[in-house]
C-alpha cells in the first residue's frame, strides 16, 4: 500500500477544562480512525485552546507592529508566565499525553497531539507525534513563537526542527512538524525538507485567508513535500488544508490540493499517494537538488535592519 491518510481534526476551540478537551479529542480521533486515517492531526494547543488569564488587546498588538508610533513610551509591564497561563502547562509524560498514547495503540493510528508543555522556565507550544504503537516518536516545540503579543510572548520558543521515521500501514514515512507562525517562514519547511521530511504536519490556530493558503501551497511546491494543516473551526477560522507536493505530472502543471475544509467543524481526511510523491521527489528540480548555500550567508545573520526592527513587550529589539 502506498496511500497515507492524514485526518485533519478541525474542531471548535476548546476551553481550559483539560478533562473535557481529552474527551472531545478522543472522540475526534475515533472518528478519524473510522475514516481509515493513519494519522490524526490536532489544531494548535489542544490541551488549553490558547485559554489565558491575560487578554491580548488590539492596542497592545499594534504597539508591536508599529513601534515607531510608540517611541519613548514606557515598556509594558511583563507579567510572569504563570499569570498568563494560570498553571495550564502539562508535561510530555502527563496523564493527558499518556491517555492519547494508549488511544493511538488501541486504534492502531498515529496521533499528532498538541498541548502547552511544561518546561524549565516559561512553557512551550508543543506537538508530540505518537505512533500507532503508542510510542512518542517526535516532540517539537514551536520555534517561531508570536513574540510580538500576548499570550504567546510569554512562551519559550523551540530550538530546532526535527523529523522522525513513522511506522504506518503504508510503510515507514519520514514526518516533520511545524506550528502555525512557523509556516510563514520558508526556512522552517526547507529545514524539514533537507532533513528528509516527506510529510509535514502543521497544527494551526489563526485565520487561513487566501495569502496564507497560497503561502502554504508554496511550501509544498518548493520542497516537493506533502503539507497537512489542521485549524480550529468557526467563523473566520477553518480551511484546514492539505497539498500533496506534486506540482507537475505527465500532462504538465497540476493542482496539488488534496482537501480543503470550510469553516464547519469536522474530521477531514487527506489521502496522499506516497509512491507518486516519492517518484516525483526522485526527479524534480526543487527541494535540495540545486541549492547554493554559499550564497545564502544572510540567512544565518542575526542582524535586524529597517524596516524589520520591532520592539517587544520589554522594550527590547526583536528578535532576541
């Protein structure tokens, strides 16, 4: 078999009740398995649905986007992370994660579970990929946190992108992950592609309008990799989407779109033809074939020049 099915769990945002989120998440996973899914993909931070005790105001967000308008203003007081997240972080070996590990083994289906992860210092925005045997095979923390506004400004960013060899009914698949804002940086998907990712799982929690959808399509095109993204359901949200990464076929240009949801809640299967993708990756001229890394020195330069200088909540320049 060469067909891999990724179920996009497009669910309405949960509240802070961890047990309720566990029950809703389990029900969605069971629906995914009934659709013959090999992987169930949650939207971002399913454990708490981004519920925070500190609201993000429009004025505060504007301060980070347009620092020139706030020149000389005193810095906004930084609340401690525990005040922002009210003790909502859970460990990767918590009962919540353990429950989904047992569920994955029961259903013979991998689960990409998202949660607010306990960490030394501020917590992290994390996805753990559990294989169909109930093993944790990849844990990734969001590298490009939204450091320009609360509540995510209080998080610890991840430090690297990784991949794993995932055992599925379709055979071993090399899988990587990025989260929401990560996909807006081409370096994220490229780093995963260079590590061998065939399929990139992307939990999301924001509006997926035409430009972000086009951007995500481009990530599939330029890396010859399948991209699957699960978003929350609801007005202004939704549009969970998957692209198969095969931009050209025997008849020329083709539509890489596998599935795109509307705004309604549901479980949306995306069926990927791994054999076709692998054949395309062996012949295509994109990805890593003709890169010239020696010409990309600025990609690893930390200098931030105008017009990209921003001010974070402590009055310091971003990125830190």
